[in-house]
């Protein structure tokens, strides 16, 4: 964390404006999201399938209409946003 603070302090000394630093941080965050979102979608789908399977197995009457093994593209889109 201290290294990042020093980096941005150095950028300010070199003439970067606050707006440019904010833009840099936003672009860096978007770059991390570009990597992290696809990595997180796979385990999220698997965890949801396991939870739905468990609910149907142990509480069948109440959760028998839960689809197991399907992918909700609307859910993935909302999670990505």
C-alpha cells in the first residue's frame, strides 16, 4: 500500500493532475475486472449448482422447482454489471 502511495506521489511530482490519476486508477480497476470476472463466473456457477442440488436433495418438497444444471444468462449478465 505504501508503494502505491509513493507511486502516485511520484506521478504528481512529475506533473500528473488529480483527474489523470483518477482516470489511471479507473482504467486499472477495469483491467482487473476484465480478468477477475471471467475467473469468478465459473466457480460461481458451480457453487450455485451445488447449492441448488443440496436444497433439492434435503428439502425436496419446497425446492423441487429449482432448475439444476442450467445457466441463467440474465443472472450472469446482472452479476457482471
